[in-house]
C-alpha cells in the first residue's frame, strides 16, 4: 500500500485487527491515519517504528508496575508529542498563517472525568495541559490557554520556534502552491486498561496542515475523538476530524456496546462503516474494552499504531 501523503484520500476497505482479551493490562496507541507526509518520506520506516516503540514502552512501563491507565496513556502520548515525526507537539502541522495550534484531551473511564485544550500555543506538551485542566480547574475544555496559565500550573512552556520544523514549513508551502488534495491531517493517541480494570484514553494533534486559524477538530471533543468509560471501552481516533465530530464516533462505539450489547470489534466496524465510510470520510482508531481486548481499525490507506498481540509487539507503519 502507498505510504506517503500522496495516497488517495478517499476511504478504503475497512482494516480491523482484534486481539484476545488480557487479564492484566493492555495498551494500544496510534500515530495518525493516512501515512507520512511527503516531506518525511525520506525518513526510514525504522524511525517511525522506533518512535511508536518508545511511546509504547513508556506506557507499558507504568502499567507493568501497577500504575493507572490514565498515567500510561498520558506518558505514551507525551513521547509522541516530543517526536517531530508525528503531528502533535513538536513537528505538528501548521495553520494557514504558519503557526502551530494544538489540541489535546484525556478521559478517565473510572471517574468519568475529562480535560481538554484547543488552540494551545504555549504548552510544550498539550496532553499534560489537558490533564491539568481536568485535575486542577472547574472546567473541561479551555480554548487558547495563555502562557501565564501554563506557567501558573508549573508546566513546561515552549515558543513557536520549538514546535515548527523545516518539514512542516515545506509542507505548508507545497500545499499553498499546489493546493494538493492529499490528506493533511494526523493525530496521536493511546488507550489502556490497567490491572485494576480501569480504562483511559488520551489524544493529541496539530490538526490539518493549512487549516484556518482557530479551527478545532475532533481530538479535544469528548465523545468525538476521545472517550473512555469503565465497563465498556476507551477509544482514541484519528482522521477527518469534522466527520468524527458529526458522527460522535468515539461515543457511538461505546453506545453500541452499552445499549445494543455489541462487542468492541462489531461496534467499531459498524460505526466506521456508517459514520465514516458511508459519508466518504477516512480515518482510524485504537480501542480497548473492559476485558483488555484491543481493536485497531482504519479505512484510510495506512495507519501508524502499536499494540501487543499474542505476546508480540505489533508496529503498524
């Protein structure tokens, strides 16, 4: 299958992987649907695999030691935010005016608590800021949080120069000159079940390259791109953000499980087919249910993901 941004953006046949349930902990993460951008084609496949592997190890180390699902997904996503190969944090896509505007969300399936940020420009790791919104504020979603707030909460701040990479500057210039119809989105995310049976989800993104300033996609919208509920599942999505919002994709999966009694794989399959493929939208997701069963699915040409199956680490690039 084609592995670069020039792959056709229209949805393909659904690709779905389902693992066996796990009595202990389980983790799955993604680095975006649709493949690498044209400007990163020269990067080796190994580089992307190493990035996914490092993020997976960060999350697994916490779960292995008896840590929480929430801690694990945040640690995994933070690693991906720090890696310029992925569209989150450093190396994120640029808006039409050449800036980085970041979105992120976390949700704890046990407490039902959630936190999110949109159009974040100062927090080095937006996923940390989203979690702090959840734990230290009265709110769920903050838009354009100030640099002063980031520092007040004692989180690391960064300038625009830190986030912007040469590859993304070149990508924006190419899009503006060619008005390419190729996919320009990308997201990172993780889901986990811990030893206590609790689930959590975390998602972070730079949005779409050349997007209108102030545009917000599905990642920080609870129920659209991020959702977790104990006894059901945790879901983190990536793809055509507007379609995920319209279809309330992450919650739709959980609702099929809760009200129709569907298993995770069937719920994922039905939601993607009805809310994405049938509406000519593409993307993917990682999910885990209450039994530690992982389902990874996408109708995009490619998807970056990492998860364990039968004791082996699977890296999808």
